[in-house]
C-alpha cells in the first residue's frame, strides 16, 4: 500500500483515507522521540502545505501554530476515549470548539446531487483544522471513527487504526509498546505479590503463641 507523502514512512497501522489525514495530523508529535513537526515554521509550514491543510502560498503564524498544536491534543483526547480511556474534559474540547467558531462552513452540492458541508479552500490553518473536524464527523457516521485510537503506552501515544475483528486493540505495535506494558504490569504484580507474601510471613512471625490452659 502506497501512502501519501505526508504520512510517516514507518506508519504500521494506517487508517483509510480521508481519516488517514487526521491520524497523520495527530502523529506530527512523536511523544517518545520528543519531536514535533508543528513546533516551528521551518517544519510546520511544509508539512501543512503538503497535507493540504494550508494554502500553497500561505504561511502559518506562531499563534496559528500554537492553536494547531492545541487542536491536535484535543483530537488526541478524543482518541484516548476511543481506546476506552477517560472522556475528554472541557479544556480538551475547547480548541476544537474555537476552530468551529472562527471559520464559516458552507453548503455545497456535489456532482451526484449530495448536499455537503465544506470548510472551503485550505488557505489558512483554521480552514484546514475545520476540514479535519468534518472528516471526523463523516468517520463517526460511517463507523470508522471508533477504530482510530492512541497507543495505551503513555510514553508513546501514537495514533493507530485498529483493524482487529474485536476492535479491542490497544497498542500501536505489540512487539514494542504492547510487550513493554505487559512486562511492566507483570513486574508490578510480581512485586506486589512478593510484598504481600513477605508481609504475611512477618505477621506470622510476630503472631503471639497460643496461651496454655490457665493454671
């Protein structure tokens, strides 16, 4: 499968398009590597243009990039929920709500007669962000949205598309994050068991001997 140029080369579990764009947007931040394509204009503008989220002649300001990063983390909070995690807070949702208020949607009629909502040309970053919300809305309707999650490893948080039949996938890669967390949990359980056993032994040693008959 040939992926678009704006998708990471090592993407192990890509979502179907156009949801793939939302996934790749979230993955502009690599938590484990501490690299962020949206951190500055030198990397952000080329990627946003390549992904079609920014006009070819447009340049995102520092304030727009800050809003884009906050918007990205709002989407990540939604994906945490998709994976069975906590529901997004009001603070998580605020950047998404702000994006809706700053851009006007328009109705369009497609060639097949379908009436659609459209964010318009991707001239500004705000237009591109609203386009991502429309992709999410469509994915929620066609059933693909719940399969887009973030890795359950807090040190990773990579967005991945869960294609498992059970829809219970939790890791971007079982060989790395999955085994890491499973081994960590196993060690924690073993440590807890050892501490409990030691406690029981200590308690047994301190338990007073039964008293004999009063004489």
